[in-house]
C-alpha cells in the first residue's frame, strides 16, 4: 500500500492509504477520501472498492495515525490530548485537522487528481471527504478552522474540495449535550477495561429497532430501542462482528488503538468539538462556501448516532433564522441500515455517494 509522508510540527508523519486508482480513461472523476473511526480502520472500506471505477469514482482510504502502517502519536502529542487544560486539548485537536488537510494536499499533488469544476449545475472532479463515526473529528476540525491553514494548503483545497460527508457520527463529535440514560460500552465500568474494545465492537455493529423520524423522536423513544437479535433469530440480525470471519476482523480492526489514543479523543470536552462544528457548518463566515455537506444517518444504528443526527437537525433548523452564513447541509436517512452500510451493502453506499455528492 502507498504511503504519504507529510511534515507536522517539523516532524515527518506517515499515512498509509489504499487507492483504487483513476477510472480508466476518465479526466472528470471524483476522488472520495475515506476516513475511518475508532478501532475499525481504513480496511473496513475495502468492499466498496470494486464499485468505484464503474461510477467514475476513485476511493482513497487512509489509515489515520496510530493505526497499522501510519505513524503513532508521539508522547508529547498524547500528553496534549490528555492534558486537562482546555487550551492544550483545543490545540491538539486543531493539529489533527491540519494533518488531514495536509494529507489532502499530498493526494492532490502526488496523485494528480482532477480539480473540482461546476458548470451549468454539473459538478465534476475534485475531492469529497467522507468521515465515518469518530473520524468526523477530523473533517469538522478541518472545515471549522480553515483560517489556521497555510496559504498554499488553503488555496489548493479551495480549488479541489467539493463536499464533506458526515457519515453516522456519534453525538460526542458534534458536541451535543449527552442524553441521560443512553448506554455506551466504553463508559461501562461494569465491563473490565481490557474487555471494553471488544464489547464496543459488538455493540456498535448491532442492528437496533429502526427510528422513522429524527425530528420527532425523543429520549423516551430512544431508551426503549431493542437490539434486533433479541427480537429475531435471523442470521442477518446478528451483530456484524459475529458474522465476520476471523481473518476479516484481524484485517479491519486494531482494538489496542483505543488504549493508545482513542480514549483521549472521547474525553475531549464537548465544547471544543461543538465550536468546530459551529464554525464548520453554521457560522462559516463564508469560508469555502462552495463545499456542501451531506449528513448520513442510519436508522438502525446505536442511539449515540441518532442523537447526533437529531442534534444537527435541530441546529440546522435554528440556523435558518440567523445571518451567519450557514453551509448547505443535507440530512439523509439510510433505511434498514446500521453503522456499517459500507461493509454490509457496499454497492448501495457507492450509489448514495454518486447521487448526492
């Protein structure tokens, strides 16, 4: 797999990525950079790859830092993430946004992708940045802090970045107020710390009773949702992790990353994440106004993702009465889907991107 070496704080940082390559003969294809979340890394997108070329897409899935093939965080970087001082954590998160911006710059320059163009309503070329689950930290930090980028990087991204896809984000990443009584296995003290990543992998890949409409749902509805495998014995209702082969689990996950760095990202004050989302989506001051945002939420995902979608929906409604140059944001429900549409129904996921990017 190729590697990108970028400079961060005067130190070389390596990102390993997979690339489906340009669709044969096309000079107008769109490049979709895929960013993973917690524990499940870039290989989790591999089932989408066979559908790229036929849809005039190029997929580049990157392993973020601390995942196989990419650079670990330095001790000083981990200290900043874990630092109880607000300003230190804010600076640490900002640096992560700058990293993904620099990686996109590398892709543009080294992979020679076509620039974004829009003519008579037709959009071609450019980059769509899709961030999944906890990976949405990186896109929201990037988009919410455009002014912190160097002029060269900012100018280049302005010509190439066309869309951001917020794919099934948890509420912590969008800075939503935590709902009372909603379960999360990584916070469950009844589960031994060494078992929490594996407990999380089962919980996050479970199918739950579907929710019809996020605008009308409330905590009383969410608190009553049951896991589908408790209702039906059908094979397809079992958690995905229970249906994956041992080889696929080993190929797509790194549970130890939770202990190394993942828990630090979960413990960042929600106000830091909320400030980034506010500037990225709702108070943009006109920055990168051409970059629109697609929020994908899955109606059978864990409640932490549905609460995030509801929070974004409510903020979007309230922003309509403000004069703060909100970004164009579209919320889209994926029906009968859980947190892993890209694995369970890869062709469907690709078609959604083609239709809405």
